[in-house]
């Protein structure tokens, strides 16, 4: 068994096919660490780099006006969202679990069926965010994150925690039935219903469905009666989105239909839903991927159609999973790492460039890092208009 097997579905999709809350529409997610077995000391995400301690809440959102697109018999579309945010100084105590044990079991069964490690090895990865910590004072930009096809939202935890530590609220969205498994507040873990149907469904259909998911999440976070009890800390005028793989394609699709998203990042995802021919109303977009993207016609077309600030960053030594926590999980599952770039380095670069993009476009802080080669980051090639 090798690492490409762990990534096979994502690569195929990207390259071949081109505590309890009170509102009825939400509840606390599985943030209790009671069912999580401690992992070895080495199985910990790298420390976030920003000045803030990080808090995390979990939301269960139900769109009563929309049936689930993949399993209509399941009823209304349900979403699980991890909210990461700057917490007050002095916050301490236990940290949030990486994922539930059942989510880890489903992930191993789908992506590494020959692995002999128990699911607790994956679910026990240690994080830095503190469950339901009191938020820091102030208002912060919001960044929505969408994971790759078949992968649970937890695979973007290393990025989400870091963005929050730099002074952002992060909504990390799970899209049920599109990933290995999503655990609901009642303990039920929804399996993947379309993991073997991507070719027949089509990437544009998946991206369009995710765009609807994200717009609903924004409605519930920024409306008059928000679903999150700490929603007051969100600056609703400064919203961005980033995604990996199909989540990156979904970022462009979301921006095409929702003007609230002011800036977007595609991390190594084929643009199944193309950027509109007349662009994104001048809104900035970052294309951030491995060298293989130079052979992706959808990237060249999207680059031509983007009509605002834009950059195309190529990371030498990265592969499709390098923009996520997947290399760490593959190592824990006993799968050799085939990417030349180690996980710690790829995560550091992903954190640095994604944060620089949002600092520039949501906070107005100049970012020379995005303007050309950096002697500190020789792996990154910057293409600009």
C-alpha cells in the first residue's frame, strides 16, 4: 500500500475528470473528548502561528427549504460546521478533538482499507483549539473553508486553526454524503453516498451544490437571528472563502453566485464550474497548487477569465494532498509519504500564503510575499498578470 492509494479518489476527481445550544436548527457537535483516545505525543498538529489563542464551536445547521441533494430520503440538507475564532487571552484547558472515532473509522475504511492502525490513532491527533472558549473582543473577518471530495472537514484543521490565530473567524464546513463520514450531534455518522459516483454526477454539479451549502451557512451566520451564539464577532462586510480540490472549485462557484464572498482561494482543485467568462466582478482570487496544475486546462482558462487581482502560485515538491493534513494522517496510517515536501513544510507554506492573501484583501495589509519570489520560500513560484 502506498500514499497514492490514500489520495486516489481525490487525485482522480481533480486530475482525471479534470456543549448544547438552544436554537432548534443547531446543536453542539461532538466536541467532547470523552470518546477520543490520546494519540502519541508526535501526533499533534503544528502550533498555530498567530498571536491569538483559538476557540472552537460546532454547529449543526439544517436547511429546511432544501432536501439533501444526494440522499433525498434523508430529509432536509444537514451541515456540520466547525467555527474557529480568536479566543480571549488566558484561555486554557482541554483542546477539541480532531474528529470523532467513527469519522476516523470511516475514513480509514474508504481511503486506507489495508491499514492496521486503530481509528483512535487518527481521531486522537491533538489540536490547539479550545471548545467553546469565550471569544476575544472585537470583530473579525470571516473565512469559509471547504474540504476536498471524500475528505472530512477535519483534514483542513491545521489551516483553520492557524487562520483563526491570526485574527479571523473560520467556518470549516462538512458536506455530508460527499465525504467518508460526518458525525451528527445524535451520534449518527453519515457515510459517503456519492464517493464512487463522481464521474456520473459531475464535478460542476458537486461544486454547485456546495455553493448552495456555503450560501446557506452565510445566511445562518450573518442574518438577523444567527445560528452561532458568538456571531457578533463576525465582520459581515469582510468575508472570504478557500477550499481544497473540489472545495477550491466550489469557492469559484460560490463567488459566482454570492457577492458576499469578497475574495477566494482554490487550493489545487480543477475548476469543474468554470469562472464566468466575464469574471468575478473584479474580486480577487488566488490559484494555489502543485506543478501538475500547469497541465490543467481549466486553470489556464480560469486564469484568463479572472478579472480582478489574481495570482497563480506553484509549489514545487507538493502533491494534491500537500495543502491539507492528509500527509500527517497517511503517515499515522503507515502509508509512506511520496511527496518530496514534508508535511510540516507544506502546511507552513499553505498557512503563510493563504493568510497573506486574506490579510491583503480582507484586512488591507500589504503583502509583498504575493508579489514575487521569496528567498525564504524558494519552493513557491509566483505568476502575476
